[in-house]
C-alpha cells in the first residue's frame, strides 16, 4: 500500500500541468465537442467489468471500486451516471468506437496495440500480472517447503503448460510474449465467454490449472479461495488507466485533471482500502445475497413467482422493494405504510390483504396495484418503457398528482406522454404555487421531489439489477 501511494504522489508531480481549476472553466469545457456533448446530454455512459472489485450488487445495493469512483466523477460533472457491462474486450473497444459509451472504466493495462484504438488517461494505479495456480489438495497438512515444491515459481516452468486467459486481453498478449521470451511454447487457451474472475474461480475449483490476473485483483480473490497461490509474477509493473475515443483531447484533459486531483484525496485512499485491502470483502462475496451468486435477497424466488404472468420484470419489482424497504418485511414508514412494498392500509384492504406484513401477500398486492396503475396510463402513454415511469410516480404519490402533472405538461406545450424533461418537471415543481394553484390542477399541492426522486432511484436500481443478472430478453450491449 505504501508503494501504491508513492506512485500516486509520483503521478501528481509528473502531471503538474493538469490544473483542475483551470480545466473547470467554461471556455475549456466548450472547446471540446465530446466533453460538451456529454455535459449537454446530462449523461455519462460508461462500460465496466462485472466482478467482485469493479462493479457488483451486494444485498440489493450497487457497489465496486470503479463504480464508486465513477459516482464521484459524475457528481463532479453534474451528470447522471449510466453503467453498462461487458467482460468482453472486443465488445468493449467496439462499443467505444461506435459511441455506445463515452468512457471505458476498467483495469486497462496500457499497451501499444490499445494505444492505436483509444486514448488513455493518466494511470489510476500500478499493478503487475501474476500467475494464478492452485495449491496442492492437502496443502493445510503440508509444510511451506512442500507446498513450494508443487508450485511454479520460475516462468521457464510454464513451458508446455496450458494457461487459460481472457481473449484479446493484456493477459493473452503477455502470455504470447512470455512464450517467446522463454523460447518454448506455452499452450495459451483464449476464452471469450468468461471474465477474469470467473477463470480465477475455475482454477480454485480445479476446472483449469492456470490463469493470469492483475495482482491487486488476484489478492482479493485469494481471500475468497484460500487454496489459490498468486505469488508468481509474469510481468513487470504496468500502468492501469481508463480509455476514451481517439480525438477526445478536451475530454481526456478533463479526466486527467480529475484523476490527479481525486487520487490525492483521503476519499480515494479509503475506496482503495475498502475494495483491495479490507478482509471483509471476502465476507461480502461469500454472502448468499451477492449478485455474483445470482441473488439480491431471500425473497427473489417469491418475487419471480408473483411476477409470473403479470408482464412485470421481477428485477423491477425487486428494485421497488429495495427502494421501499431494503427487503425488510417489517419495515414501516412514518406515513403508516407497511412491509416489503410499503402498502398503505387502504391499499391492502382494496386487494384483500389479510396480513399486510406477510411478504408474499404484500408483494402480490403491490404488483396488483402496479398493474392497475399501468392500465390507467396504457392508452395515453403507449410506450411501455416510458409508461413505467408514470406508474412508479403514481405508486409513490398517487394517480391524481401524476395526472395533474400531465395536464400541466400539456398546457405548457410539453409532451404529456413523456416523463424525462417533460412531465417530470411539473411533478418536481408541483410544490410551487404557480403550478399547484393552476386551474388545470385538481389535486393541489404535492411535495414533488419525492415521486421525482423515487422514479429516478428505482429506474437506476433496476438498471443495476439488469446489469448484475441479465436475462435473454435484455437487449444486447
């Protein structure tokens, strides 16, 4: 860790021209088309790896080192963060080239080949690649010397060995170069299906014998799988950075300045320690409700069963439940709402809920209420993706207030069938006398920030859940 922060200090000294206050001026922002487009769109679209350190969902909550860094960046830029996931490097760089996202935020090692395809930021950190291998089966009963005799410590001993690596990755290229360096063939098996951490898990389970991984990530995975050895380096220290499209000079300069500034803060040090040096990280991954195990909560199966035949994605209902109660069936709000989906007593009565805190009955009634609300909007908001935002707002604040917001949108020449930048503005501002006293308004005053934030939060959580547990019906990246 000490060497890591010496490296960060070195970067700060190396790039003294990255003046954050200077880059934050309007003139510097406007001069770059790419940066201007991102700021004007209000969205920062980023692709990340889905694994136990970069980005994952734990007990319903999105987490990860890259994810939290990106949250800080988006906050600084005053834009909304949109996360996309792929562990396939071909898809990653193709998506950047085709402008599906604005930034690759992965543990990218800077190579000559990649420099031809993208522009790289200043390094976020340094690491080296290590061989991931399995200790002998009965290593706990063996002496340290005996264990060492079963492990590869000399890179020359990889001759004739089969090493599985992620296809088109820096690990693949490093193995090619190492094979040339030792003058003998290493049997390299490129894999386009599995990510780095999945290959590491396969080594631990005995399904393959060797893979290659960045040392900081390898050490984290060793806490999950104590039968792994990650002490054999296969590369020199290498820089890890983010990447943007070629020709994005202003956007790159902005990122460089932000990275240099933020990497010198205590918040950055805390994040690094949290994900790469905290022994509790193994407890998270081993928890039953870690998304790497395909679950968000103990109620997942129940949610799936109650969603069957309703037309609702179970992950959307799970996102609503997380937002409403954090999967606590005994949750109760100050307003008198109960249970997983925070039903009001009158709603529970409408749907014949005998026990409002019974998880299954609560979920069933909540879905019925959502279904009824969906039917109220279906003729006026035919787009189902758009309609769900109206449904969520009505679920939170009541149908009448959302209808009022639609009336206001129509009056002020906005589209009453679109939520973002149209109806949501009037929902948010329904606490203003100018709007709640308007003649078109039937339901009066509303603290509009609550439904406005509810919609945004649920949709955001839902996107994370779709990233974490994709299904065949999801659109491709």
